[in-house]
C-alpha cells in the first residue's frame, strides 16, 4: 500500500526510535541494494554518496584501536584511492561528516585509541567506518549519517527501507550507545501517522473517531519531537514506536482507513493559546475520564475529568484479576516492597471517578501505602479504576430504595431487561455495571476464595484525555471529529501546525 503524498502548511520530519525490534542490537542489516548516505541539519536532509550492495548492508559496532590519518577526502572513492593497492597498514575509509572522509590505521600501538561511537558498515567484500564523535564536533548536522533508499526505475519497492521484519518510509539512522546499535526512523509527520492511527485505534472504528485519533496522534508526536530531524549522540530520538510514546509499525502498520484519516485532517493539531497540547489518549475509561491533577499532578483545565457515557461498547471490557495472598506478597517483594506475609489490601483514597490513588497493604512485618501508578505496576492492573475484595469477605452490592425508603440489597436472581423486554440472567456475571448521570460504577458479584484478593476493575489506560472507546461511541451518535476532541479537552482549538 502506498502512503498518500500529503502536505501541510509546513512539513517537518520527526525522529522515532525503533525500539520494539531494533534496539540494543549487535548487528542491524539494511536489505536494500542501493542506499544513499547523507546528513540532516535542524530542518532538512542533504543527500550524499550512493552505495551498492548486492546482499544489503550490515552495520555493527567496531571496538578496534585506530590511528587517525590527517588527510581529508571528499568521497569514499577518493579515500579508497588514498589507500592504494597495497594495504599492509590495514587502512580503512572513515565517514566523519558531509563530504568528509579520512583513513584510520588499525593498530595496537600506544598511539592508537578506541573510538566510542565507531560503526562498521559491510557490503559485499567492502567496508568502511562511521565515526559519529568527529561528525558531531561543533557541527550543525546530525552526528550519524542517515540512510535513504535509492531505487532503480520501475522498482516496486519505491523508497521503502527494509530492515528485515519491518520496512519504513523516510530515512533510517543507525546510532551506537554502550556498544549496541539502535535504528531511528526519520520520517515526515504525515507519513508517520499513516503507520500509527490504526495501530493505536481499531480500523473498524467510525471514520470520525479515526480522524480524532489522527489529530491527537499528530499533536502528541510534534509536541514530543520538537519539530526536528536532527539528533544528538545523547538524545538520538524523542519518540519511540511503542506504547511508551505511540505504537508505530512503519509500512506494516498502514491501512486505507489510517491513510484516509490522515488525509482528511492533514496538518491539524491541538493548541491551547499559542502552545501545542500534549494530547494524551487511552483505550477505555470505564465511564469517566480522570483529571490530570489526580493522576500525574498536571494542573491544567485542558485535562478536566469528563463523563464518558457513550462508551457502551468498550474495546476493553471490565476485568477481574485475582491473586493468592502468597502471590501478592511475591509481587510486592519483586518490586522491592517487603511487608512480610500479606494480610489485607484496602483502598484508602478514591477519586470522584472511582480511581484508587492510595492502596493500603497490611503485612506481618509492616504496612505500606502504594500510590496510584505504583499499585498498578506491582499488581499488573490495566487501570486505577477498581475495587478490592478480600477472600471470604462480602463485596459491596448495589441496592434499591422502595417507596417507603426501605433499602433492599440485591442478592441472587438478578436479571437485565432490554427496551424490547428481553430478559437475561446476571447471576453468572463477575461484576455488575451501573450507569449513573455522570459515570459508570462496578459492583463485584463473584466469590473470592479465602486466602486470595481480587481486583474488580473497569477501563484500560491512564484515563487522561481522549478515550478511544468513548470517541467511537460519540462518533456512532453523530459527533464529528472536532466535536469529539472538544468534548475531551477544554480550552483548546484545532488549527494547522506551523514551523518557525
């Protein structure tokens, strides 16, 4: 599938670390037969020499000791000629910047030094080195060269770069850190989004929901990337291709639905005043989004809590996670928390939306209070919206109030009735979900074995910003993508991005 030739008022390239499959590798192979090596400044890429390798190009760290020769050459071919026919001195060409080549002599002598960021490139029987340290010294371009696909006429692969299991548009930069290699994709923001939108949201979702996702993903990426295609040795990328940033799978992640959403919203981002908004989003809220202050301490009206009552068919269903108390203790110890034998767990502070921000763990040795994200991490909880039920204890149950205000607890024999009068028995349900005016609440119904603890939860993700399941519900009820975005974020405007 060919990504669209989409444009915005001012296009920009961003840098994405391909950490899902190409981080901390001993070898990274580019399988294209023809590549161009060039360097990027802050806003643009300048192409350089073209190389041909019948079986591709292998990049790997080089830890040998070298003596640097002072003569500077303007091309690889000139440097090769500088070596001559007889290479007893074990000289090798070294790329150190745009049109800047030198020769290094391999040596174990006292005058030889190891160079921290050397990468050896091998293609067929030929090879050369890349020296990133010298390339970055006082220069305005990236320390490492960037790889661009160069294809023969009528080549169906176009300008795609193949790294084996995945392929990418744009350019690839292979960087070295700590003796390992990581691949970075330098790509235009619009082409990048074509490989993001339906990796983050189901392509079966309504087109308006997908458009909202495209705008949020574009805003997030540009906020994080800093509008630059130039990297540094200490900070080679500002986005990753995982859930730590946004899921991105290159060409493999593209779909016609994603491309349509990107084209329909090209260049649109979310501003608050003159500032680009860091547009958080997540899968499923469980009835209400959470305020930024209660989760991450973000004091901004942009991230106010919102009822999410259109989320009636969530991507992630209500969940139950059960552990024996012995296993709970093991999970705590694995996280560096030793309370001894776990006796009980109890919610201490719960937000107005039902998210637990403080969980008290009582053990035989001590008592420990876990904060919101710490509790999620220790016990592997999909969200912070949960209720804790200890084994052998009665769960909290919903009740009805009769005309004479007599309260009566629900017990067994529960049924749900649809608008058409169809009944379905609820006795086998693990938890009952009740919709209120501004939220959804869950009521545990399943028994928990003695000696265990169960987390009965709803939602999936941090809960701040746009709920993807809620966006789908809004779209199905006639909201367009701008209305969806404005529902989840306050004090914002949707506008075209610009680069200074």
